[in-house]
C-alpha cells in the first residue's frame, strides 16, 4: 500500500483537491479510484458528522477516539463465502441475545422487568396483535408483526433506563463483543462487486430514477431530514415529472435528502431488468456470485436490490435491519461517501429512542461519551468500496458534509449506494419452525384477570345466542367469520 494512499477515498490532510481532474472524470464517466486502505494513525481522522444542519448554529459530532472497523482483504468468491458462512454460524449460536422477536430470551427478560403501567400499554397492543390473522405459510408477515411488537417492548424498556444501564445490559448480552460490520477490499471488490460503478450527479440520478419510475410504475419515496434533528424526517412521494426539479432544488438549498426504498425486484425473469445500468450491472455481478453461493447451504440472495441515494448531511438513524429475516447487507458505494457508525445493537437503538424523545443536544452528549469510551467502531467508504453489515449489530449512516470536512473529502453531489441482502436460511427456517408456524405465534403475554373475566362474559353471551338460535357448528362459524369482516370494515 502506498504511504500516500487515503482512507476510504479520503484526501490526505492538507492535500489540495484536483477539481479539474474530478470534473473530467465525472464527465467521461470513468471510475474514480477510491480504495479503503489502512493508514497508520488513521483512527484519528477527525471526521465531523452533522447533527444540526443550521447555518448559524450547526452542531457537529467528531469521531476522535472511536476505532475504525475491521478491513478484510477478499480475493476470491470462496473467501467471501467463507466469511459469510462464519457470520451465519455466529448468528445461529447467539440468536437468543439479539434476534428481534419478543419470544427470544433478551426480549422476554425486558418484558418481565417493565413496570405495570408499561405492561398494560403493551397488553393493549398485544390485543391488536392477536386480532391479526395470517396464514401459516406467510412467515414473512408474521415475522414483521412480531418484530414490530418487539420494538414496542424496547421503547418501554428504554423509557426507564440510563445510558450506563443500557451499556451494562449490552455487555451482559455480549453485544459489546460483536462487530456491527466490516469493510471489504481486494480483487473480488474491484473486479466483481464494483462492476458498473461510476460517479453520479443530481442530473444523472434524475434520469436513472425517471427510468426506474417508468419501469416500476411507482413514485420514489424520499425523506428530507430536519435541520434541527436529522433523526427526524419528512416523507414525500415524488413522480417522474417532479424528480429532476426536486433533486436540483434540494441540492441548491443544501437539504439532507435521500431515499432508502428505491428498489427493483429481479425475482421474476419475465419482467426483465430495471433498465437502470447501476442496478442491472450489480445484479449481473451478484448473479455470478450467487451461482457459487447456490452450492453453499445456509445463505440466499434476496433478489430485490436497493438503489440508495442521499445528499450531504443526510442521516439514517441507528437501526438493526429487521424488515426481513436476519441477513447480511452488502453496500457498494458507487459515488460520494458514507460513514457507518457501528454500535452494540442495544446501544444504537437507545440512541434512536433518545433522538425521538429528547433534544438533539442529548444525542450529541451520548455520542460524545461513547466516543470517549471507544464503544463501537466506524467505517468510511468512498466510490468503489464495499461495506458488509452484520445483523447482530446496530449502525447509523451519515453522509458527511464537504463543508465541515474540506481537508478530508473531495466535492460530490450524490452519495449513491447499491445494496444487496443475503438471508441466513438456516436461522430463518428454525425461527419459522419453532415460532412463526405455531398456532400461538402471536401470543406473547398471559391474560390479565380482568381480561379473563371479559372473555368468560363474552363466551357466555355468545353461547346463549347460539343455543337460542339452535345454530349448528358450521352455521355458527360462518356467521362469526362474516360478522368479523363486517366489524373490521366498521
């Protein structure tokens, strides 16, 4: 590695940017070489991340002590598969301490610890959960419903805890010993995973999005983060005719705008590709990799790919990806920069909870304390780099501002990421068999005395009506099901 190399495409400090060269590369569409390399002392880059994007009173968080995440050299597909298989084994071995389901040990313990008022609030939500009917085959939806209920348990638990208490529990669960993600480099990144990667401007992105809207028929779901608190955002659906003006106006006004749900599903071959080069070329590369992966049991490519785009100062709240079953996420940075701040899962979710219930200054205080304690790690990736995100950690993603990091970053308009998910199928199958396919999949809490009494009364009244009308079993069940649909419409 050259001693003059930068980190994640970062400039060396005090290095003047070659603006003319960048403009030529962007115009010609040539791939800019941005390799993440290990540089002595690179932990102390002094990256400044935006917590309040206010021109008169900005609030920045500086990574001073947090170590960089692990950087792995991966030369072959087999080496990458070996790394992924290892994470699948860790996930299965430790599932009781991190899988976001209320039936898992770490969540069940939290539920027992809650005060009565919190348990009563959760019981009302539990009633809603128990009214949901989903066929036994629909394990995806059952997973999502239970994962959402687990979120409510976490929120109630966080309401009664301090940062020190959260850190203590995270240590007890082993969260502080697990990695949230790593950065990949090497031959497979350069020759396979970065295929089709190129610089992206707001103008170029608008054309790609217009093509995708035409193909899918769906508007683009965008998020604009608040200037005062980037963990809060406004959502807007933008169509083909509006997208170019929307992007240019957002860029001009310096808004932290982005989209996390611009996707295309390649499951059905008859549908063809997306007609967006950035996505289709990535899918071709992943198909090549998936051919090798098919020989490996336990990992499966989700064929819905993400085209994640963001502007400077955009922040993705600290989260654990639970929208589908536990999986690895591969982020390939095509343009601009992304800073991944990896934290123990309980700690990261606590920060997001605080960001939505307290002033942003409280979040800044917590982040500063975690940095001083060297909790977690971070990774910055530039064009051509790849990050691999693990499911048993938590991460926030920042698009750094060039204005506040001019000595480190080259100018850019759009941070563009292509993302793919690799599901742990053995873990998925065991969760489905042990929890999701059971008749009582949505029973988490025991009935309270008052609820048992209510059930007995309703049962008595219904039995009386059935006896009075001399209803046969089939007639009774038919009537109840028809009335259920009627009541739901009301």
